C-alpha cells in the first residue's frame, strides 16, 4: 500500500528523542527512521505525518522544538517553512490557469504591467513560466529585500533597477522577487490578497486551521519550533526571517 510521508525539520540532531511511537505494525521502525533523518540532516526536531488514501494514519513529533529548555516537538508544532511557500504560490497560479484566468506562456506584463525589468526585451517576453523556472536573467539581489520593511509594491518597483547577469532563459538563477511578483499576479487576477487566496484555496480545504503566514503570528503560538543553525557541530539559535512567497 502506498503511503506519503511528510516531514518538517528543525536544524541539528539532538539525542534522547521524544515521540509518540506508532501503533500500526506497518510503521514499526519509524522512530529509528526519524533518528536517522535527524542525524543525516543535523536537526534537533521533526514532525512526521503518514497519509494513506487521503487519511492521516499517524502524526508524531521527534526531538526538541526548544533545545535549551528540552521542549519536545509534538504533532502540532509549528515550523517556519521559508521558501516552501513557493510551492503554494505556484499551485495557486496553476489553479488560475485551470480556471482560464492566466496563461503561463504569455508575457507576464499582460497581467502585471507594474513589473519592469532593466531591459525592454525581458519586459516584452518574460512569462510567468520564466519566473516560476528562475530563468529571467536576474540573480538573487537578496540584499534588496532581506530584512526590509518595504511593501510588496515598493519591492516590485526595485526590480527595474536590478542588473541581470544573464539573458532571459539563458540559465537558472534562483530569485525571490519573481515569486513575490507571481503572488501579486494572483492578487490582481482575483481581487484578493495572496494570504486570502492561500487560506481559501489550500489551507481551508485541507483543514490546515493552525497554519499562519507570518513570523509575528507564529511567535504568538506556544507550540512552535525555534530556528537553529549549526557550525562545526555547534548548535546556535537563529532568527527567523520572512520569505518572499
């Protein structure tokens, strides 16, 4: 029988795993699997969900969400997922394609004329598919948004000043701005915010009622995982920054 495993990881492995051991005989050894995953990924905590035929047959946490205070991960622990939000954005764009509201292969400025690139060729030819595939010619330019309090509209205006390092479709270059812009296309076509679309199109149908979309909201939740980095086997607590969709 086919099962789907969903894992949410913190960073850095810590011994003395705390977990709810699954009772389903088919999941025997899941605890040792989790221990191996934490070692290989160097993480202190993980939540695992096992789904079979659209039914959740197991959820449980292993390790710690707060290492210093030895607070265990539970099945309800919230994790900051960062750029995994890009999968949600791409899924919502796909829904709009299915609804006939957008074409991935048409110039994106047909839908978001506010988006301006440095060169006119990219302006005329860049598509949503190019943006989704990280092939617009723009490198990351992350210092232009990281830690910024600028609005999405203000961040979008910065794209016209960002120098490309390749031609359109010449090569893959990861870029956060292009996914933010896709989120703005969603907002323009639906008349609702990216957050509202995410709730209505994905979170509510999947009954993900405890999921939120900001670090501020997350910090108000008691059962949440702290963020960690590791250097030379040393565990360090890290600040969580918001991701650009």
